[in-house]
């Protein structure tokens, strides 16, 4: 029987899961993913974490605990840097240490270190270290690594073609790609053009249906066309992020910022929703940079700022979303200018 590797459905799962799955299957392991976030998973994570830890890490703890008893190993990589001269958030660097300190009775953790700033071949070295518990054949590990990179390129191509990360994951599993819910025809304005909103933020926030109260699907059902950071052209994201006098050295925050700037420059984008986590320092900085940029540019783009934690209530969040979209439609129908902040 193949050894089972547990992958938590949280944090960088929405960036790299196709790559991780292809690698572990390539070395002969069975991949087990934690269940989608629900109240039980979130409550477990909140109960195991310190109050000061941000919501995404609390969710990660809950997903790790969901895998307890279901896997022989749990994959918790230490992601320090995925490109030269740039780094990830400190929580991703210290994630294995936090898991070990906070959680007990876990199977062995697989904790490879990825640091491309320190060594360009860091990912390849990590692949060999991670594959050894499953096979002693280095050629099989190398093949699995090459296959994993190809699968990551497929995933990236799907998002660049217009699918969200969630839709691209479904497409890779053989499901019909496309938005998950039917748009409400009443969401079309008098011109017959559907409202388009960019939802920016970390993928692990905007694609977790429980934590965001199904934000993306709600918008689609309201007749909104949704755009997310991974759908923005990569070259444009980098170009827009480079407009800062001093570049951000956080890779994933730079993606969010570049996508927000890019969507703000697109005439067919009617507004932006920025989703951030309470107690996340990088999120708060990106939020302020987005607000500052929108207030300075010529075209007024409405902005809704949503900050999430474990206490966020569904009724309040839904009311704010409905009010935001109704305000944009109402003003556009009357030809009135739309403010740059909401």
C-alpha cells in the first residue's frame, strides 16, 4: 500500500497544489487533501493557535489537524523565497516551527526549505530530500520533479487564460472549467454590460469559500463578472508593481498590489474589492498602498475594503457587498461619478 501524504487545503495550496500532487504521485505516494474549511476546522485551528496569530495560520492549523489519523506524513514546506531578491511572509518561513510548537500527536512532517534567493537550485535539492521517504531511485524523483513543474505551468496557463485558481484546479481534475454559479440576468445594467469587479487579496483568503462567506460565488450570482489577481497578465502585474519607488520584497503581496494597480487601469473594471486578514502586517500595508494609488489616479475607481477574522459575520459582509454593487450600478445608471473609496 502506498504511503499517504497529507496536504492542508490552506495557505499556498492555492498556488502550488497541482505541482505538489504531481510530485508526490510521481514518487509513488497517495495524496490526501484536508476537507474544505468549515466551522469545525476553523474552530480547531483557532483553539490551537495564539490569539495574535493571523487568521490564515489559524486556518492552516485546523487543516493540519483535519489530516491527523488520515496520512502517514503531512506536508508543511518552509517557503522562504520563490524568486531572487524577494521573500515570502514570515509566517510561511516559520510555518513548520509553529505547527510543531502548537500541535501534538501528528504524523511526521515533511518540511523542505525553498529559498531561491540563497540558492537557485534550492527547489531541486528540496525535491530530492522530500522524495527519499518514498523511493530510493533518484531518477524517479527527478522525473517526478520535472512532471510537477509541467503541471504547475498547466495550472498557471489556465489562470492566465481567465480561470480563477479554484476553477483551474477543477479543470485539472477533469471538471468543466468556468464560473461555478450562474450569473443573475438582472445584474446586467441598462447598457446590457455586466458589472465587472476585481477581487484582490491572498488566494488563501479569496478562494476559501467558508472564510469569505462564498464571496466570489455570491458576486457571480449577483450578475458580477469577477477578476482575481492570478487572472491578471503576469507581465502587467510586474510592470504595475514596479511603479513603487521602493519595490516590495514580499512576492505574494507584490502580486496583489500589481494586480490591483492593473485592474484599476482597465476601463471595463467597475470597482475593486480588497480582501485582507486582520492582524496581517503585509496585508495592511498593501491595503494602504492601494487606497493611496486609487486616490491619485485620474479615473475614479470605487474600492471596498474587507478585513476578515474568525469573528466576521455573514450578514454584515453580505450587506456591505450588496450595498457596494448597488451603489456602483445606481451611479452609473444616472451618469454620476463614482468615488475612489468606500
